[in-house]
């Protein structure tokens, strides 16, 4: 594992990923609820969650 903390990794994400991942993982919101809140298609939220998860796991060497 790198010396970066999870909080630092999340903070380093692009704004859209950071917001959506925080709402999903930290606040427990569903992709549908996030999509409604942000006025974007649910599929876009699902895609951002998947790409953000890949980004974080690759940085954490999981």
C-alpha cells in the first residue's frame, strides 16, 4: 500500500468522482438517489462509481 491515506486519495480525485463516490460510499446513497440529486442519468452515476472504484483500487494496489 502507498503512503497515501484513503482520504488523500479521495481528495485527489476529479471533482465529479469525488462528489459521487462520497455520496455513495460515505453517505450510503444509491446511484438512483445520487442521479436525482445531481440531475444526471443514473447510468452516468453508475459509470462514475465503477471508474472511481477502479482508480482507487489501482492506487491502493488492491
